[in-house]
């Protein structure tokens, strides 16, 4: 994976969408790990659509239980998954 976006702030959604569009245009392989209040973004169809072609994305299962609503559209994971994704990423962007 070229870029892993670590997303913890719900207010970062406009930046995230822009970054994901840019990655798609340039065919950059990216994924996301959502935690804290930003776990809600795992239910956002616009965000999820960009991530479907990527190698892997996950949302912290505890954050989803606390902040999520409805069906989670991204696989639930743990901080262990976050660490594995970070180890596989060439670059990490924290939002």
C-alpha cells in the first residue's frame, strides 16, 4: 500500500475525500483506518466507494460501537490491524 490514512477526526472528511479522489486519479494504492469519532465515516457511502478498489481499510470495532450508526460498510478491525496496515504502508497521513 502506498498511503495509509489514519482518520480520527470527523471534521477531516472534506480533506479525506479530496485525498482519496487524488489517489484514485493518480492510481495510488491507499487505504484507511478509522478510529474515534471518525469511525462514523465507515458508514459514508461516498468515502467507502473510493476505498473499494484499495488493498485494505478497517474501522476500529470499539469506535464503531461507540460512534457508528447503522450498518458499517468497512470491515471492523482492531489496533493490531492498524499496526499491520501501518507496517505495510509506504506513507502514513494522519487526519
